[in-house]
């Protein structure tokens, strides 16, 4: 028997001398929370995305809550979200007391279906939160053209820092685009996120909603050694990113193209290896798009997915599921009385998909082992479940 070679699902690449120096520089300064360094990173984000404004946050989730609060969305309002996404997308709508309205996704890309978004709009619709799932972008310009101007578009860019569609980056056609710098995302500082927008008024309100609703941040309150009173005009959450974490971001932003090229070559090798298998479904690629290649999901028959997953894990291949459909999870299913077939494309993909290791530091020998193991295990599972 072949020795089991463990290949992790993800391995981060932080910890270089430059990262350690960046963190220690913050520790040698005055402010442990959000201050000058974060502002520098925000300027870097503005220039990368070509947006007017950027705000670092301590997670995608808190950034999205702050954005919904800044847009005055709350009880009685509806926000349209895809049924195929990570739970955070709809959870933030629940957290602020609004109602998530799920819609189904495209059966080739699993991105939110724009026709179905338009069909789900009601007089209560305040926003749509499309998700750039796995790194490929939803056509935000097309969505914008079909929605009434009163409906905000908030892009969930947790999977898509580097992606473009028809040359446009996230933030170009929406009210706000929100990123995650969570531990396994393409750019990470352990926990973190950012909001980019071209709407200066929205950013004014966001400055407050990311910090309890206070009218001035900690460093501003003591500017020039003079204490300044602050007021609270609207309700906020606590979403600001401390500079200790922000310090880990500039190097990664500078290196993003190199890292994306590594991700892309890993993806191409996977696609080549699996394209001739009729047991493995690959994602359709969005025409005119550049994917951020955040995840590499494949589809297998639903009746053997969990068996394949188990065999891969037993063979040392780090494999996850991104994601089982949100409407089928207990909280949503029971609260809204959803049936599996309400959003059948999301439900079916959620039962068929599994994600393989994809990160820039994946060694060629590791990827060879993953490919060999996937092909072997899928064939075994097919014969055990009577598919082949
Ligand atoms: C990771 C993720 C989030 C949540 O990000 P956090 O920074 O952990 O809050 C939201 N949406 C999607 C699609 C994600 O994958």
C-alpha cells in the first residue's frame, strides 16, 4: 500500500521576516487599535480597486452589518441573497432584523441568477447581496441596469479580491463591495475585512456604524492632545480592524498578482487532470471574467459525495464542502419552512460538491498526490455505489 501523504486543505504563507517586522513596528508605536497604518492600507485598497473610499473591518461579517446599518436597512426590509453561499451572507441580514430572500443560482457557475433576482424584487426590497462565489464575478453592471436605483447592491467579495469581469473590479458598479481577510481567504490577516465604495455619504455613515455609532475614532478623539467630545447619531457595531492585523496586509496586496498566477496554474492543472472524467463536474468559466481562484470545487454524484469526501480525508487529502445550500440548514429551514426543492440548483450542488486543496504554496508533488487520489477514490466510490 502506498504511504499516506497528508496534503492540507490550506496552508498560509505569513510569517516572513517582513510580516514579523510589520507587526512589531505597530507594537512599538502608540496605537494598538485602528490608526495611521490602517489608513495607509485603506489608501492602498482604494488604488487597487479604483474606488474613492475604503474602510478596513475586523471581519466581512461585521463590515456587512455596519454596511446594512449605514444603509438604514432593518426590520420589515428584504435583502436578496443566493441560496448557494457561506451562511454569513444571509446571517448578517438576520442579525439586523431584516428578511433574507433567497434565490437560486446558475447550474454551471453557481453564481446568483440575475433573472431570479429581478423576479424576487418586491416593494420591501432594499438591497441585493450577490456573492462572487469561488472567485468568479457576478455581472454587477448587468444587475445594476435591471434594478431600480433605490435598491442597493452590496457585493460579497469574500472569495474575490483579485477577480475582474469585463475589466472591472469589485466596487466599480455597486454601492459597496465587502471583502474578508479571514484565515483561509486569498488575502488574510487571521481575521479581518474591508469595505470599498465610491459613495462618500455612505462612507461618512460607515465611519460611525463600524465604531458603535460614535462620531470620531480613538485617534481622532485625541488629535492635538485635546480631548474632543463625541456624539452618537446612529446605531453602530464594533467592526474596526486593529493596526496590528492591518500591518499584515500591504505585502500581500503588493504580491497579489504573483499569488494569483500560482493559483491559476494549480487550477489549470486540476482542470486538465479531471476534464476527461465523466464522474467529475467542473465549474463553467464566466466569459469575460478573471477568477480570483479562491476555491477549487468539483461535483460528483450526490449519492457518493460523502463517501468520496471520507475516502479523501482518510487518504490525507484535506477536502471540504463549500457549501451545502443555506436554505436547507436547520435555522433557515425551520424559520422559513423551506423545502429542499425551493432552490433546487443550490440544493443539488450542495449535495454534490467538494473542494480540493488550492493555495499558492501547494507543491507540485502534493497536487499530483491529490489528483491521483481523487481519480482513484472517485472510481472506487462509483463502483461501490453502483454507478460504474
Ligand atoms: C468567509 C466568508 C464570509 C465571512 O467572512 P468573515 O470575514 O469570516 O466574516 C462571507 N461570505 C462568504 C462567501 C465567505 O466565504
